[in-house]
C-alpha cells in the first residue's frame, strides 16, 4: 500500500534580507508537488519557515538598533506574506526561535553526543555562508567566497565537532541503494564524488564571545550551537519531534526541495545527523538550479536582480508561477529576461489559453444558450504529463499540457464551429455536430484545468467555474489581458 501521509520541505532562509527568486523557486516547486499529491488523495504536510539565529541576524539587528528577536519578528512576517503572495498552501511554518524548536534541538544535541567531541580549529571562515572552508577551497577561490564576494576570515577557535567522517560510506550506500535519492542525477554524482574524496569532521559550535545569538550548547554555556545543526533540525522539529508522536506518520520526508548552493549540507551533514539519531533518511532531495538574468548571474552590484514581488504585482501570481515553472527548468539553471517573460505571457497565457477559454465559452453561450450538452468528452493521453510530474520535471509536465492546449486550438481551427453555426435552426445535423464539438472542447478544457491546477490554481479554478455543471452562465472576464512589452520601474 502506498504511503497516504506525505511530507515536503523547503529550505528555511536567513531573515537578514528580503525574499528573492531563489526562495520563490523553493516554495513554488514544493507547492506544485504538494498540490499534485493532494489531487491523488494524499494527505500532505508542507513545511516552510525562517532561520533566525546567527551572526548575520545579530548584525542586521544591531544596524537597526533593535534586539535580534525583535528584528526576526519583523522579518518573519515579511517572509510569511511573501509565501502567501506566491499562492503557496503550506501547513506548517517554523521559526528557529520557537520554544519547542530550541528545546528539541538541545535534545538532538544530547542524542548526538556519542559523535561529538571538543577540539581546536584554525581555518578560513565565510561570514556570509556561516561556515568554514578548507585551505584548498580558499586557495582555489583566491581567498574570496564566490557566493558572497567577500574575503574569507582566518579564525582560531575551540569548538565542538561532529564526527561527519564516520558517515561517508553509509551515506554513499544509502544513495546507491536509492534509500536516499538525489535529483537530478548529475547532482547525485557530485555528492558521490564528494563522498569518495572523504568527509571531514565539522564544527558544530562557536564560542559565545564570537556567536552570542543562537541556541546554547547543553552543559556548556560558553558555547553556542552552530547555525547548521540548529537549522537542519527544523525538518523534524516542525513535525513535533521528539515529544509529539504525530511526527512519525510523516517522517521520512518524501521530498526536500533545496537550491544547489546548499546541497552539501543537505546531502552530507543532514543524513549523517539522521543516521546518528537512528532516524530514516529523506526519500529524495530535489535540487534546483539558479535563475540567471540574460545569461548572467544576478548581482546587486550589477543591478540585474529580479524582484519576484514586482513581477507578481505587475502580471499576477499565476503568470509568475507559469513562467518560473515552465521556462525555468526544474532541475537545471534557467534564464530570465523581460522579453522572454512577456512573450510567454502574451503568446502562451493570453493567446493560447486565455483566448481559448473565452472562445469556447462564447460559442456555448451564442450557439447553445449556455448549455454544453449531455457529456463532456475528453480522451487525451495524460501519461506523459503524469510521468513528468512523477519524475519531478515540472517544466516538462507543462510542456506536455501545452500540447493539449494547442491541439484544442488547432482542432477548433480545423472543424470551424462558427461555420457550422450558420446552419443552426436549418439543419439538425449542424446542431448535433456543433454540440459534439463544444462538448469535446469543454471536456478538454476541464481536463486542462485539472492538470494545470498544481501550477496555476487560480486559473484552474476560473476554468472549472466557467463550465461548472455543464452550463456557461456568463462570458468570463479576460484571464490574461495582453500587455505591451516594457520593463516595470524598479521600486
């Protein structure tokens, strides 16, 4: 029997900056998967949250002259509103400052104790990543973090360490036996290569004098837990681990959605923690790529950062979800330009789909007094669509769906119901023929609505409402009003 209780997670972002496209990709991809599974009758827990500890948060709070918790309270609301603006239907929102989470993380630390030891460390540290890097990595990057464009710092500290090195072979075995899968395959191969090179033990605490804003290490008030031990634990603490039994119905996670920049933490440290806790590993990591702009990496310095809120305000949330789920490959890097976006909006959403719904509704009203007919016929093969959804290639699923959209447009062009309608009232065959055409068209649109629902929930609801109960009561409003090519002004 297949599992009825499913669980999907997203990476929890630091609250030291505004939500960006990468966060939107996490939430949107997870939401697509969750909605699709709910259509299959599954009960889905869907976690989102915010990572609120660490020096970056403390520094931002200091800049604003407030306490870290007060700053986090403000930014938490910003992320919560952003997620809702994306039309995401999550079930659980966790903050790493939640009382239950903090207590659960201290319990987790104690459970990990057999794999923890104290030692001194001197090495290169990136404030932006909040992590140490090897001497080789620092040299290869010319002493500058490529993700944050700032120099590494040389630090010498006495910290607690987690024996990550003990878990490499076990993680590799779990991946190779598909107990812990990583999608896409080329990302999995990257991790396997990392495991083959050997994992090194990792620092999991910092001295309180260097990191004051975080969860204290149990039994050692001079040490504060390192942000990754704190943050990664959220995936189980949000379910109620360890003291609320319902967590067991949902763990292990079926899908954990992350960006490629944090893959090592989720494919090495996280499974090692779970193994040490004697808990099952997540079934699959879905690793998505980055969104570039005109072939270049987004950069505040360059000034090419795309604001997702700006796009949603200008074009609507379904238009945003459509472009970034179809024209940005689910499993690889993608590219955004305003020209590409508006071409997809006007050509595919406004013309292919919006105009199609409007045409069919108008013909039902004009030719059949709003009554569709006895049966809604649709016999299109949805196998390729389902295969793409099940293999987590959501962009390909929309490609398959658009084959049906364009096929229905072509069908209407071929049978020309407007020509047949000229004989209505004169020819019984004309009435039967046009009835069959429109019943087939409405049936196909209802099928399209069902398949598009995980991606464009509002659009799907509009289509289904337009033809509800086989009756068109009024001409629907234009779904995607065409727009003139322009670049919205920066806010």
